[in-house]
C-alpha cells in the first residue's frame, strides 16, 4: 500500500485569478527582497525601514524575519547545516507564495550558505528575486551584538555560530550590496532608499 507521505498523486490546481490579476489590483509587481548578512549586520533594521517606506507609498509588503519564523513555521528546526538548509528552503517557498500574491516580500535571514540562497533564487523564473548583501565586517557586528549571541559564541556556550565557528559564504553577484562608507555604517533611511530606488527603477512599484 503506498505511503500517505508520498507526494506522487498530486496535481497542480489552476485558478481563474492569477498573479497578473493580483498585481494589477495592487498596482505593483510581486517580488522577493532577500536580505542576507551576519548577525548584527542590520538586516532586520533594513527590512523594517524598507517596509515602512513602501507602506508610506501605498505599497503592500510583508517581512519574513528569520527569528520570528523560528517561533512558528520553523520552530522544529535547529542550527545544524541540514536544519539551516531546510529553514531557508521553507522561507523560500513561503516567499514565493507572497510574491505570487503580488506582494513585495522582504526576508531577513543570515542564510549563510550560498547554495541555499541560490536554490531560493531558482524558484523564480524572472528577475523578481533581489538579493541584498549586508556587507558589514565581523568586528562591527560583534561590537553591536544586539542579542548577546557573539558573547555566548566566544564563550563556547553557543556552538556553530555563523562568523565564529561556522562559515558565512558571501554572495558572488548580489543585486545590491550595502557596506560601510568611509568606515561608517549608513543610516537606515539611506540604506532603505537604495533598495526602494532599485524597486522603483526596475518596475516593481507599479503594475
């Protein structure tokens, strides 16, 4: 008897209202803004600032924050390599649904492994996957240490912490890279302006 867990006997169900219809209704184009970088690099701050700026323009967005998702959708996952991969796979699939709904989906995750981010990019057939690399030096992120995680990692309390005893693989060809300017981190409003300008220039803020 076939296992009920197997997904062999399933079929895609088309609906009369599609992505283009939803985009027309919202007067915007669905996409995924994937923010990656070390812990403490400013991913969540950027995501929230971009979301606020889009809201002020009357554009509908939704933020998928890595920590928030581990309270629900991904609460069964740890931080081993295979769990990290599954964490990113799930977020990619959810982000794809949001983009299909016509929303601008903003993800904020360390997503340390290049292959996992590229697997998410491969879910999108057009240029609607926008990778943003928060290229902030480890020294800055560790000095910020907003959640006290670097201190715990240095003390050996947390094992496999990205940037300390687990690798971070930076993007090779991200759409946007944000780093220090003259040794100083740009203010959130300036960084968000770069992202929103990219969305505007590439046609995502109108149907």
